[in-house]
């Protein structure tokens, strides 16, 4: 009897070249975009070294322009002029929600708010703020110190300033840490004409908070 043999059909593996092309065209660009999006903020922070941080000081034109001491209240009018320097030659800065507080013996005396503004790169600009306070005469240490200083013609206060910041990169404004500035031991002395107290030259030093450097 003749045995017939049949050959086993070979198994052919299917290949899907279109899947490989789809991977290269879709998945890889998505991965690259995700990595760039995550790294972009880090690159921004690394690109702004401490030497590019802003500088704040009080302009000598600052003054305690007028005051009135009565048996019941102590009223004061202050004008403070902040000089802000942007040392970056390329990056403008947008300041918003800026506010300042005059403090005496750890107690707030007066508050002021500023309108939002943009500072150009490599520029120095002055920002003026007006403060008004009408405080009742009390036995608080800050009120006693204020009255005593006004009577002898010399008042020493601190000023605390804070503001939100955004850095300009082309058409985009990128938020960074808020800036906080403290100006300690500001001395205002009586003018010769008795019209008010002016900021003593040399006492306008301001210190930038830690997050102002990044």
C-alpha cells in the first residue's frame, strides 16, 4: 500500500508596518512634548541666577509729609517712593497686587496698595505710594513711640512690601515666586521749616526676601 504524505503548511508571521509608523508619528512626538513641558519651568528657574534679582530701595524724596496730634487721635500722612531696579537685559517684569505696610514697634500704622505695572528690562523706575493713618491715642507702645517721635522731630519705622511677579518671555508671562521686601530702621527727621519729616539719607536700605532671588 502506498502511503501518501502531506506536507505541513508553514506558519507565516504577519507584520504590521503601519503600527510601527503610527508609533513613530504619534507616540514619540507626544512623549517629546510631555518631556519639554515638564522641563520648561525648570529651565526658566535655572536661567535666572541670583545676580538677576531685583533691587529695592527707598528714594530720599520719601517723607512723613504731615501729621496732627490731638487729645484723641494721631493722624499722619506718608509719601514713600520705592526705587526698583531690574538688572536683566532681556526680561521685563510685571508686578501685580503690590502692597506696603508701615510698621512701628511691630504694630502696623498704615497700608497702601499699588496699581499693576510693567518694568522694562535693564531699567530703574520709581513707584510712589501715599499712606494715611488716623489712630486713636491709646496706651499701646507703638502709639506712644509715634507721639514721642513726632514731638522730638524723629520717627523710626519699618516698611514691608510684597508683590506678585511675572516674567516676560516673548508673548508669554510666566509666574514666579512673589517678592517680599523689608526696609528696616527708616529714620524720618524734621525739616528746617517744620513742614514735615523727611527720610534721612543713608537709612533707605531694603532687604529682599529669599524667594525674591528665584
